[in-house]
C-alpha cells in the first residue's frame, strides 16, 4: 500500500513539474511575441564622414509607433570603437557638445538626431571607412528592444 501511495505521489509531482514547464514556455512565447511588436523604427540613417580619421557623426530619425515613450539608452557599433550620443548646445556665438545619457522618443511621435541638434559621435574606426560604405550601429532602447541599423556613409560634399 505504501508503495502505491508513493507511486501516485511521484506521478502527481511529475504532472506538477510538467504543468510548470508548460506555463513557463507559454510565458516565454508571449514575451517573444511582445518583442516582435517593436515600437521603435529607425529611418534616414546616415553618417557624415570626415577625412584623416576625424570623428564622424551619425544621424537618424527614430519613430515610436507605441503608446508609451521609449528612451534610447545605449549605442554601440562593430565599425567604431566609440559611439556616443552628443548634443550640440550653442552659447551665443560659441558651440559645444555635451554627452546625452538617454533620448526620449515620445509615444506616437518621433525624434530626429540631426545636424545642429543631436549626433552620434563616432570615433576610433575599426577598419577603413569611406563614403559609399554602410556601417552598422546597434541602438538599444528602454523597452528592451535593440535595432541593428545600417547607416549610409556620406562625404561632407554629399550632405549639402
Ligand atoms: Cu560630438
């Protein structure tokens, strides 16, 4: 009698573990689905290239199709050793760059990282980069999404 009870216990323990595993995989599946409905998209991504290994500047417009604001929180690149978000601030006649920790893309809105405002400072190119090339920046957002975005490299003359 004891052995039958033990057997039944073992079975129900297994059933419990199975139900747990199933619930876990369902939860995982719904997370994957949520990540698939990405709120942020990138458009008009380009880099202003400068000769002589001078730092380049990346520009892009971020569009948020979601109901909540999303922050751009990190930028990295396999093509540059350093990629940082900067803002150009003018003080009367002089201009300076300041570091930006995060940039908020408003719900159902967009934000432009564009000349005169924000730029992604790109330094320490890992290989030879020239106008006509495409480089990739990885944009990370506060909702957990990552956008691996191609940027068209342009010479200063091409951007006028
Ligand atoms: Cu800068």
